[in-house]
C-alpha cells in the first residue's frame, strides 16, 4: 500500500542501488535481493532503485518492471523509492503509475532539459505527475546529469504548492550553500533534504541543514555513522569519520560504475561487477587498487559483514 507524503519520512540514509548484471549482461535478481536485505540489516531508512547510476537508461521496460517487483519483494516493510524521470511528462507519469502499482513507496523525479530554460514548464511537469500519480515524490536537483539548473525559489515554490513532494535530493554544487538556502526558505517546514554525489560533500551538507544521504556509496554503515553523530550535535566525531573514509568515497565516485560495482562484489553482494554496454568495466590494475584501498580503509575486517565504523 502506498504511503502518503505525510506518513513517509525520507530521512537518514537511503542507498541508491546498483543494478546487478551477470557477465552476459542479463539481470541478476538474486544479487539485487541480497543487496537490499544486507542494506536493510544495517539500518537504512529506505532504498532507491533505478537512480541516475542505476543504469536505467540501459534497460527495457520489461526489465524495469521485473526489477521493481524483485526490489519490493526483497525489501518487505523497507520503503522502496523508484527513479521515474523521463524527458516526456506523460512517460514520467506512466513510469510513476507503474511504480505505484508494483508496490513502490515513493518515486524520485528530476526535471528534463528544455530547449529554452523555463521554470513554468518544470513546475507544470511536477504538478502533472503529482496529479496523476499518487506516490510521494523525491524532487531530485542534479544538474550534472539533467543539465537543468533549478533556482532555490523554484524548488521552494514546488515544495510549497505540490504537497506530494516529500523530500528534496540536493545535488547542485556547491551543495552546502544551496542546502542552507533551501533550509532557510522552508522556514521551519519539516521537509527532508538529502545529499547525494557519492557522499563527497556530505559532512559539509550536514553542517548546513541536510538530513542525511541518498547516494550509492557502497558502505552505508559509514554514512549512517556520520549522520547519527551529526544528528546528536557531535560534528567533531562526524567529521573524524568523514575524514577517515573520504579517500574511499573519492575513489569510488570516479565517473562510471565500475569501481562501485567491484566493491559491492567484494562485499559479497554482487555476483559480477559487470556494467552494461556501453559502460566501461574495471581493469585488473584498478581492481588491485580497490583491494589495497579497502584493506587500508577497513584493516582486518570481513567486508561481507556490516563493517565497524
């Protein structure tokens, strides 16, 4: 049953899931199930399927549907957010309606690029989706992938006038300042703001008003620890954790998915680190670097179990 935007609180840590493939590039549903159940055991608030780095643009419609079914079944009571962005409004509506029918708890939607920048067209896009698809919406502001720059007043208008927007995913850099402006403009309204971008600027975003992380970093345990310390007001401890694992975040956040998928494979979550063509796959030298970095980051730890932070 779908949750309303009032009853669904998208805060804390919400991992963006990598889409698992076998070496022949067919979908690996067993690895998806394993990943979701592992992340759930770490204490995440929800999971996001088919995000920007979920390779959704390399999948057929039938594969999308099958992945949503698998994710919802694996998640149980853990909310599943489904990426439903599309260049066409009607197509976005259809994707959101399908996600709702298949049991998703919310949808994540980013605006599509217009030939001429047009705030009114962006507003109409979100309004139409909200009118025709009843799930709560995560508003994604990620100009690096969309080439759409949403000014703070536009985002605040969207939140104010479209009640089903339940969360802002703030990924426009420099992110700390924009998050602070959004938080000020919300004027006390309890709207979750989550940071993404692989966690690269996460500590600074938390300092300026972020409620947590919505990103694909392969160690949600680290993000949970940072978020918990920040929520408690212990920003010195949060910074110490962030600083300790920042080299790993930086290395993983290189363009593409090859490094992240290799780490997830080493965690025992993915059978194969395969990235679907035309995406690039990891080379032996980089894989060796990954191994060295993981040992430096988590010396002596079994990465197939939740790590100690």
